[in-house]
C-alpha cells in the first residue's frame, strides 16, 4: 500500500502541481479570497425570484423587489430568467487564479532549461504540454469542488434547500466551465510560447485576459436567454473550449517548432 501511494505521488503531473504550489502561497490565498467573494458577493441566489421570496424582509426590500422586475421564470416569459447564470463566468475565478502557478512554473522551467532537458530525453511538445495541463487541472479541480460545496451550503442556509436545488445547475455548469477555461488558457499560453516573456511571471496578465475573454458568451447568454437555454448555451461553451484545447494538444507539434520551448 505504501508503495502504491509513493508511486502515485511521484507521477509527473503530481510532481509538477506540487512544484507549482511551491512557487508561492499567494495563489492559494487569492483563490480562497475569491471563493469567499464569489459566495458572498455575487451568489446566484441574489438574482432569482426564489431568493427574493425566501430571503428576510430586508433582503426582499433591497434585492427581491429589483429581482422581480428583472428575472422571469425559465419558460421564457418576461425578462430572461437565465440571469442566475451571470454568476458562472465570475465563479470560475478561483480555478483560474490557482492555475496561474502552473503557467509561472512553465515560464521558469523554460528559462531554466528544464524544457530543453525534457526534449533531450525524447519527449515531444505534446508530452510536455500534457504534464503542465494535468497539473493545472489537478490544482483547479479541488478548488472548484470546495467552492461548489460552499456555494450550495450558503444558499441552503440563507435561502432554503428549495432555492439550492433550483440553482444546482449553476454550480454544475460552473465546474466544467472552469476546467475548460483553465485548459484553454494553459494550452494557448504554452502552445504559443513566443508570448512568454523572459522574466518569469510577466505573462500572467496576458493569461488572465485570454482566459476571461472566453467567458464573454456566458455573460451574453445569462443576460439574453431564459434559464434552461442559458444552461445549454454554457454547456455548448464548455464543449467548444474543450474541443479547442484538445486541438491545441493534438496538433501542438505542428502549431509550433520545438525551438520555441528552448530558453
């Protein structure tokens, strides 16, 4: 049993994730901060009629009356009921933040000649990308699972189990979307490694912009579509990002030259 555990811990993706987390604890702290911010500040329950009906009198006065003018039921009557999904592109922030540590590690390893060493061992760009991609997803997955659990618990306690059940699709679509955005961001920044700067960390703003730009359709669907259609639109966005990320990975050897991985 001990040998199996040791073998699992020594897998390249696990080692890479551990090295990324060792760079700085700032990313973990920022992820925790954004988890709390997302749950408390832009919770999807604030945008629904159910939240207004089940909240306290003060909440109903400040939030419920405004919501009743903006949000309609999922059958498409009145204003778009998909406004609850407006929280989705915001809720993926913790996953993106924690995955930034992997991008910083990629830049560091490139400048330090680690990627050159991997190439000398016979690894392909695809093998290298897969190692860092898995590490990013390994870091983002538990963060987003903790967020989803905390979000549902918050809604259940403050607005009732009925509201939590109604808004469950919001959390269910947030999880895969966050991973899809992380995968796309990581693959885009690594595949086009000419975007990497010589100083480790200088690519972080570009990575954030690239990642968040992919969520623009999620904002639009939340504003203009009813609940069910907004959910389907977000699911389609997840599928599209997954396909593009897989395409980056599949054709990584043709997209760039091996020399671009060298310092």
